[in-house]
């Protein structure tokens, strides 16, 4: 990855919102990772939604029974709290998403409680 420039990858790293799985992908196929992160960045860096609402949507996506991605849930709960979301707002997002299946609640609620304990919201 050192021979070629990867601006989207480096920009994502600089945000601190980094999925550790991306390290492996950066080694195996840095061009794919760069393209993915550039595509992913469009709605995150543009548009009218405040970051808090984008993070709440990401929480819903990550707790959804069709996704169930614990590290994503954790990162986006952390990001949502930093962006000003309350524990009640995050809980409501998890509750709304659980309509798809109770697994959303089983995944999201324990992570929310752990992150609240680590933050000022607890």
C-alpha cells in the first residue's frame, strides 16, 4: 500500500472511525478498499443530515437482523454519543430496528449499556 496513494483510506483512518477488518483488506486489496471507502464517504461527508442522525441510521443498519455487525454497532454508538445523541435516542433506534427481529435488541442493548458505562451518558 506504500507505493500508491490512497486518499479515501487515509481520510477514513484520520477520522478515528476505523473498522479493524479494513486493515486486512488494505493488505489484500488496497484498491478495492480505497474504492469502497470513497463510495461510502459520499453520504457521510455530504448532505443535509446532521452527523448525529447519520450515526443513528448506521446503528440501525448494524443492529438489523440482516446485518448484525457488533463492531459497527459499537463504533456508531460511540460516534452517536460524541455527536450528541442521548441514550434514549439510541435505545429507540434499536427498539425500532428490532421490529425486523428481536435479535437487533439482543445485539444492540448490551453494547449500548457497555458504551454508556464508558461515557458520560451512563
